[in-house]
C-alpha cells in the first residue's frame, strides 16, 4: 500500500457516503443473483475499513466495506469510490 492509499483510507471513515466511480461488476446482488450487476454510479455508506482480522493486522486487497441498501454489502478498493 503506498502513501496515497493510506491518505485515502484515512479520509474515508465509517459512516462516509460514497459513490462508485469505476466499473465494478458483481454477481452476488440479492435481486440479481448469478447475473452481472454494474455498481458504477451506485451510492452507499462505508460500514467498515478492514485493517485487522482476529486482532492481527492484515493488508486486505479490498479494504473498504460499503453497504448498498439493506441486503447488499460489497468490499471495494479506495480508487473505485469517491466521497459525496
């Protein structure tokens, strides 16, 4: 993780409203199960930033957990999001 990534993660904290700005296709959307669903343009809220697991530090590839609606949570990278 470079210095820019660390700065971005510090700016984004739990509760920040974000918008997906990169093309991200998921297949686990509860209303579109097993079908491609594009997240670009979707808005959600940061619910966690993964820095540790079971008390040990980790370097997660997708450290920002974003909640989109009541049933969908997605792990994303910092460059895929913008704060709104």
